[in-house]
């Protein structure tokens, strides 16, 4: 494999998007797709095995959202550059992605025009923001007040998302390989920290934070 080749891993819950990106990068001989998946629960393990130069993440992934995944990947694989590819254009998502270690943020509407250029940029350690994103957003990175969500640990974040997706404590325990009691304890702690009173509040919070998406 050439040292100049950029290896790429794709994570998006829509297989048609993945296939479109694969077709797109086939036009660039310097980029090679080395893996993909459609579930957030699979990303970290598969990326650790593939060790790509660049990981492309959607924000709305089932099981574990792209923003939290970005933080985990950068902790486990600091040499892998992360680029968010999403339909979300609000400043909250952009800031959180950059604060979690993403180098790139691209809106899906612009993918055909900017994708390969963005991959090349982040693979070199450069920050790449899509043309529709104001550059001034960089001035606000790490200047926001502390969000209570930032104080949750990785498992609590995952329990929050899976609960919002409608999974039971028993199902979550099986998925995370912990006891039902551990899940219930995490749930109680996270809801108290976030001021969430019931399941309806939890779902609303998860939607507002873009942890889950409304199709």
C-alpha cells in the first residue's frame, strides 16, 4: 500500500449514503475505503481493527451517536482524523464535534463538491469546515459554559441513548455486557444530573441534543 494513500472508514446508518461515498472516492486514486458500518455500536471496534487515516461519522447513528463516538475514537486512536458528515447545521452540533476532537464538519448537501477535498485536508491535520459553515464558529470552541451532559461518563451516555431509543434495562445490560442493576443505577444518576423526570423528558432531551434523530 502506498504511503500516499489515505485510508478511509465510513460510518452512516443509511447504506445508500455509504455506497454513494464509496462511488465518490473511487474517482480519487489517493483515497481507499477500508471499512464501513451502519451502527454506532460497531464503530469503535471496527475502527480500532482497521486503523484508518480518516473516519467519517454521521451524527445520527443508532446505539451510539457520532458526537460521543468522536470523543471515544480520538481517545483510543489519536492518529485517526475524524470528520463529521451530517445533515445537522446548527452551531451546537458543530461546536460539540470540534470540542470532541473532529477536524472536519461537512453537510451532506455539499458532499459531492467538497468530500474528497475535505478528506485530504483532515488527513493532513487541517481543520475543514464546509462552505455553508461560518468560520467564526471556531472562535467559540471551548468557550461555552459547562454542559451537564459533558460530565456523564461513556456508559451513562450510552444508557441515555439506548433508553431514548426504547430499549429496556435488561436489553441495554445485554448490549453493554453489564447487569440490569448497573444500567438502572446509571439511569438514575444520569437523569438526576440532567434534571430529567420521566421517559418523555428523556426522549425530548435526546432529540434536542441530537443524540437520537426523528425520522
